[in-house]
């Protein structure tokens, strides 16, 4: 659910994975792992950075669609 939400929002914001990672201040490889589901338990710090960059609450980012 988190992976799908991040990918969907990233595309809505018309950002590449590399652009989102840079804007959020996380590594490209971390974002790739989260979006692919390889890292299904990212740190709260990482989730917060992504939520802020995508202009959405952590609750909304992590909820099931």
C-alpha cells in the first residue's frame, strides 16, 4: 500500500524517481526499494520526508486505498 501510494503520488506530481528522491533528501536506491516493495518498512524519518515532499499527511500516505 505504501509503495503504491508513493508511486501514484509521484506520478501525479510529474516527478521521476530520481527527482522525488532528491527533493525528499533520500537516496535514489532507498526510493527504488520502497516503491518496489523490497523495503516494506522504511523509517518514519524517510516516510515523513516523502510525505512532506508530496504534500500529504503521513496518515494519507500510508493508508490503504
